[in-house]
């Protein structure tokens, strides 16, 4: 996943991509008991998995004959017709794109990913948490722990860190306190009213294989094969899907409070000088996150909290490198 305006081609010096086998049926058997009614769909090419699921949810179900709706398939899995989708549905769905051509990041940014080299998918499910705040952080925790598991009492720095509010970063060994590393992935969460329910659509992009970027990326480029050279996009999905679903179920019951300590162990901003666009928190020192996922900032006037949609956060030169020229919008 890259914020470069062009598709990033695979490095021609790397081996040619091989056909991908997603194991959709095995994944469905693992996840459906936790998400009754789940369907899994793998498409070769799509503009945006988030947009597709949001549009399906917005279809007026009451205007469609229920029996007919069961037969209206908008797409079928590349592996099995058993995972086809109805034209209008608010049941849980895992939609995977082998090539996402019009992916979206936060605040309207464009995210594009090269086929095979990236894992791009969205998971939609109805949710009713006690507080929606901090959902992207909980998702980040689940992904980071799945890809970079740590044994209890492990004193070493984690290889995957979390940059509030929605990014995963690959840390270089010994980089703690020197630089923040390279972007590994990101999370985009959108919700939509669907009749009496509210549907959460969790979009995820993760860099899997090395890519050759035509222009140096502002945030650098990290991929999961630097952690495990055997992982493919399907293998990465298989590793993160169950932990993600379990985290969403936990968040739906308890909110972000259940993830505060786990996020803290991977918090990349804590203790760093930051600047924000919030008028009363122009600059300060990041001081972790609150129980509802707000970013705490120590300023000359005391500790303030800033939340999603209110602030851009960027590293300052005092962190041992140039400022991040592309602010991370919260």
C-alpha cells in the first residue's frame, strides 16, 4: 500500500508473481461461527473494497423482494460460487481484492496498491459498541499482534509499532528513539446506517512483498516479508483474519478500554514532540492515549486530549530526522 500517485510496479529483479490461492472456504469455516451469516468474496480487481460494501449496505432492503434478493448475485468468489453476495445485504462480509485500483485513505487521500505485493480487504459487520472511539486503534493492535507476536515478558522492542490513529509501521532494530521506521499498513474505518443497524466497514491495506517505487515515498516502505519471507497476501490474510474478528467482537462488548495497555506497548508517538492543527494544542509531547482512544498531549498549559477528525500529527526534527511532510490526519 502506497501513497504514491502512480501504481507501484513490482521490482523487475524480483521473481514473477505466482497465482494466489486464498483458501476462502477454510477461512469461512473458521470465521463464520464467530460471525453468523458471514460471506467471503475474493475479486480479481475492484476500485475500492470499502466503497463496494458501503454501497451494498445503502441499498434499500425493504424495496427488494426477500426471495428475489437471495438470487441476485453481484459477484461470485474466484474460488467458489458458495460465497456469492446478494445485491443488498447488511450481513457480515469479508471482501478481498487481488488488485484494488481506487483505494481510499483517510481524509480523502488516494491509496493504490500493486497486485500481489499488497493485501487489501474490507470486513463489514453490524456493531453497537458502548463507544466507537478508538476502533481504528483496536484494529491496529490486532493486526500488529498477529504479524509480530510477542511472548509474555519479552523485553525486546516490537518490530511493528502503531502510529495514532490508524497506521502500522515497521521498526528497524535499534530504531527506538531515533526514527519511526517505515509504513507497513493502514486502516480506514467507515460506518453507515443500514435500517435499524449500523454497519462498520473496516478497510485494511498491508504491504506484503517488496516493491520498486518510482519516487521515494514520504513515509518509507516496509513489508511483512521483512518479518517472514514465506508470507504471501493470502498467507497474511489467514494470519490476521481470526485475531481481527476476535478483536472486533471484544471491542463491540467493551470498547477501546480493553486495548489500552496493548496499544501502549506499540505506541510510536509517546514521548515524541509533535505538532497539531488543533488551535489549543499547537504543539506538545505525545503522552499516550486515553481509555477512549484520544491522543493525550502534554503542553505548557497542561495535558490536553485530541480526537479523531480534529488534528494532524507529524514528527518534528527533534525526533532525529526530517519532519514527516505528509501529516497523519486524525
